[in-house]
C-alpha cells in the first residue's frame, strides 16, 4: 500500500525508470493509496476502443494502480518484480526478445500474476511457455458482432453479479484449442465452448 500521495504526482518507481506514462487519469498510479500495482503491456496491440481506460477504471475501483507500458522496456529485473501482475492486452506478434522472455518466465514461475486479455493469445507465436501460459492460441480476431455470453461460475467474485446469459458486442477472437483442463473458465460464448 502506498502512503499519502506526494505534493507533485510521480509515477510508480518502475514506470518512472522507463518513462512509462499512465494510460489516462484512471491509470494514474501516482496518486491515492493502492493495494497493488500492475503493469499493462500493449506493445503490438490494437486494443478494443475504451479497453485501456476501462481496465484502469475497474482496477482503480479495486485499489489497484496501473502503469501503462507501450514497449517491452519494463521486462527487466528487478523492475518487473515491483509489480504484482503483468497484464497483456490484445497483443500480437513477437513482442519480447529472448532476454525479456526469460524475465517474464522467471516472474511467472516466481508466483507473480499474469493476465492475458482479448486477443493477447496471439502474442509470442513461437514461444511454447507463453502458449502454455495463455492456455490457447489465437486463430482469428473475429468481426464485431453481438453474441450471448453464458456465465459458467456464478460464485467467483469477478462473475458473481453478472446476468447470464447476456448479449455483448465485441470483436470475438477465436482460438485453436481451449483452456478447459488447464484453466478455470468463468464465462463462455453461449453454446460455444472456449
């Protein structure tokens, strides 16, 4: 937990070390008291409209500060260890070099958190560890369409209050394989197993 905010806003130490800007007012981890800090990584990404600010707003509501990294410069130790989790958002392609891959692998194996959102399963196509980490590989980004989402776990804190089914409009990615058996599925497209 960070103490009282300074008179002049400052980025969290790892962000300042790499000149990482907060993504917006909702991502400004320099003010307030935070229970945790995560790094939001968007290199090689085309996040859905509003996704960065939406993620930052949701995180702030839970007392989580977000530092936004648009390049892989943050993937060095000890900088990365200052974060409780790394969040990949809609990344694609080879975004980490070999040394940065080693740092992320050690970070995850050191019991730090990792989240891959939207089409982030399209990142690091040649790296087996990442493929195992995300649980499935991206087949296609999909087109913008309204589909029904069915909540599979009504007890988990992130899905407990959600209506099911509900119709959501998004560019729904499709995947090769799926996470079942390796991950706890919270929600899925109605009638279409992930």
